[in-house]
């Protein structure tokens, strides 16, 4: 990766980290499509590894608000979802998979805007975990299925819960990809180079997260989900 590409990729993940630190998810939604255009080797493994940094920091910052029971149910679904994601990486064309991910997210956002009021209940969380595990492992986009269930929760709860889920889920996805032979030393090096940019972005999110708390959080969750899905479609085309 050239210096110019690194700087551009760093700016992309820094913006993603601001979104993640403010809303509770969205780094990969913002970063993955653009990184795939800059350097396809940065997706999915390096960005999966790097995304654990802002997720872990979000959890540390507001750990008292995490819904650990909800995380447990979502992780229960994430296990089979990760297997599906690994298989998808191995056998499916990336473009088709990306479009499926994007359309699924847009459908959920549309239902939420119209009438659907999802709740973080055990069955819904486990189902969202399956979808999230598959999408997150295959395309680095695993946040929306779970985040949409928490769209009516308080900001600290969304950020801390999603932070815990992302840390555990990303590790699980990387382990699954590693067992399938999809993780290389270059992936680890690329992820490490992105970490300083992620830290800067997370620090900048300190002000925006307070502005978004309250009535602005739900629109932010829906907007980030929809915007990321549209970027995925553009990337696929």
C-alpha cells in the first residue's frame, strides 16, 4: 500500500470512527465501500481487525450501560452466521453478495420508517446475530441488523452494547476467516497502520455523540444504515 493510499484510507476510517463513536456503529458502513475502491485488499479482514479499536473504546467509555444479556443472544446467532459468512467469501461472487447485503439493510430501514418498531428481544437478537454474522464476515457490514433493534434505546446503551457486540463478533469473524485460510500477515500489517487514524476519529466523536443523544439518535441510526447500504450498491456497480 502506497503512502498516498494509506493517507486516504486513514482519513476514511477516521471519519468512520467519528460515526462509530457518535452513533454506536457505522465505521464499516462508511469505510468498507470506500476502502474497497481505494485498495480491495483492505476488505474484509484488515477493516474487521481495525474496527475492534473504536468498538472497544466505546465499550470502555460507557461500559455501565451495555446490555450484556442482549449481547449474549446476538452472539448466539453470530456463531452460525459467521460460518455462513465464511462460506459466502469462499464460494459467492462479491458483487452479488454486496447487493444482497445492501438491499436487506434498506428493507429494514424502510420498515422502521413506515411502521416497524423492533425491540431487542431474545428471538429478534438471535436472528439479527445470524444475519449480522454472515454480512459482517463476508462484507465487513454487520452492524445494522443488531443496531436497528436498539434504535429506540438511549445513546449510551446503543454505543456500549454495540461496542461489546462488535468486539466479540469481529474477533469471531476473523477467527473463522483465519481457519478458512483467508487471513494473511499483510492483513495484520494493514490493520495496524490504520489504528492511529481510528484513534483520532474516536477522540473527535466525543463532542458529536452528546449532540446526537436524545431524539436525534434514532434518525442517526436509520441514516447511517441507509447511507451505508447505498454506498454498498454504488461499490457493487
